[in-house]
C-alpha cells in the first residue's frame, strides 16, 4: 500500500465548476500537508500548506484536512481554463529536512 | 519556482554513459533536495543536502547515483552507466532552512533525462 493515494484522473470539468481533489494517507505521523500545481513540463509550485485539521482558504482555493480519517482535499471554486494542470498532494512528518511524500497527481482539465 | 536554476533542461544519453545534472539554488538557500518523477507518477524524494554535506540519501539508489553540494558552485546529481529505467524528470528544490511551515521549498523547472 502506498503511503499516499491520489486518483490520477483525468478530471474534466466545465469552466466555473467547483473542483474537488482528494488524497488519502496511511501514516498517522504526517503533520504537514501541501498541495502543489504542476503545469505540463514545468516544476511544481506550492499552492497551499497546512498543519492542522480543518479548512484553510486562499482566494478560490480551500484546503481541507481531516486527520482522523487521514484524508485531505483541495477545492477550487469558479474554475478557469488556466487551472488546467496536474495537482499533487504532498505531506511530511514534522522533522528537519524535506523528505516529502507526494501523491501521484490528478490531471485536471477545465473546459472553456 | 523563482530562482532555482536547473540545467540542462533536456539531456539525452546512450545506455552506459554518465549523466550530470546541475542545480543552482535560490541565492542564499543552503538546503537542496533532489526528486525524481517518472511518467504518470508523483515526485519521489532522492536526497537532501546542505553545503558540503549529505543529510538524507535514503531515497537514492545504492548504485550508480551520487550527489554533492560543494561549498562553491551548484549541486550535482550524477548518474553513472545510465540505463533506460533512469529516464525521468529530475527536479531540484531549495530552501533557506530545513523545516517549518513557512519555509517550503522552491522547485526548479527540472531536467528531463532520456536514455536511448
């Protein structure tokens, strides 16, 4: 069993839709949770990070963490064609260093 | 992605040759991380280095792979005697400090290695 499971998609939605992206994990020691966006043939860029259960909002993006269920989500409101990318969830234990464990990524297509 | 420079962006090597991938971190960052991304897979941690020291190489294959981050110059990921299975995108990231919620790493654009 992988430490982090993420549905690879692809997920195709019309412009303006609400997008829900999810990951589950097995290691209860994970404390930092992140979402990265990766455009084709580019490096990942950090979208959001959190270390506590609950919701964190930043513009059109909301990150949700449920540690009891080992489940994290990223919601994108009013999706735009420019949101079309691969979204990677990532997490790590709170220790020095950056041994971050990534999900496989979900490919999202937002149709105009 | 600001500031982390990787080169070359694309590298083609024949089986058995050596591949050298370079990473110049963001100015002032002394922590460098290398990740490998296979097609349709997420990033896999390889190695974490500070200046002149390897801190964690638990994700690095035991043979043919090595990494360094010298006092001067870029970090180098070296793959000797490449095989087809080494074909992947290799990403470098850097950070000013090793951990903490507000010091997440910045990634470079990656080097895409193709072994023919």
